[in-house]
C-alpha cells in the first residue's frame, strides 16, 4: 500500500503538492487541537496546571504561521526527494519498525541537543522565549513557536532524511508519533496510567507530565519522545518519576 501512496506523491505537480501540504498540515493542526481539548475533558481529575494559558490573537497568528511553514517544509522535503537528495525505501515490515526506532532516536537526540542550545540566553531571547510565554499550556501551545524554531525543526528532520535512507511507512509513522507526542506534551492533563510507571522501559517514554514540567521549570526536561537524554545528562526534573507515579502533585 505504501509504495502506491508514494507513487501518488511522486506524480503530483509542484502546485498539487503545495495544495496537499497545506491541506494536510491544516488537518494535522485541527486534529491536534481537538485531541488536546478531548483529553482535557476526558482526564479532568489529572490536571498538570492550575489553569490553561488564555488564548490570544497573537498566538493564533503564530500558530497559523507555523502551519504555513510546516507546509513549506513538506514542499522542500518532497522536492529534495524528487531531486534524488532524499532516498525513501519500501522494505519488509520488520525493517520499517526498526526505521521508526532509528528515526525517533536520532530526532530525539538531535532535538534534545537543539533544545538545550535554544535555552542559551542568546537563542532563548531571540527564538525560544516565544514558546515559553506559555507557562501553562492550551490546545494551540504546540504551534505557538517562533517561525525560526518551526524552520529549525524542519531543517533537522530533512537533514536526517538526507543522510539516512528510511522506509516510507516509517516516515509516515514517525510524523504521526511526532504530532501525537507534541499534542500529549501540551494537553495539560496526564492520561498516562500511573500503574505503567513501574515498567522500566515504559518509564523512558516522554509523557504529558514530562513536557508540562519543562513549561513550569524550563531548566529541566529538554527531551521530547523519551526521557533518556535528560536522565543521562542530569537534566531530568528531580521529582519527575515520583510525580508520574502519583506520589506528588505536578
Ligand atoms: Zn512546549
Ligand atoms: Zn524549552
């Protein structure tokens, strides 16, 4: 199924791909906002913040720009693929699963490093402070970013794709997981079952609590999909595991 889908992607004209990217990113934004809202209503007993950050016109504008720039990144990625700079494979299912793991871990590490650099005072005041105007989150927080940050993430993802040939299905699964983790990180509630925190491998997954703590205490929890880099480099919030297990309030 995936090769046929990628054949369809490959045979679009540039204008058709621009339209498809805009539509796709608009739908992703709408689903992310809806899911955040739904999670807030589904788990009202497990809030991570005292109150949601208020919605503002300025933030709505920034989110709109982020959707447009994400579409532009999709167009650049598509063009690089068509021009032979990016190689997309269609291997057996097990290789696709391995590629999802490779892509997630490479991006997770690259994003951890970039996020720490983004908290350097020079980069912070010019770029990353925009996202941290939200000390508590709301359903559009994931998209309230400086345009430079949106383009930086896109450039990081495209750089990995240029260097590492990956399965087409793995790329689609990664993109889905990226939006899912981003949405969960800004949901403002913790849907992760407390009992799961006793499983050592499951405990390494980045949760809503993990990124909420970053908004509350920006000098902790720089990771996204996993907490392993924060554990390794000593930047994990000291109470993270206890909060996730329900022993402390966030
Ligand atoms: Zn955030
Ligand atoms: Zn940050």
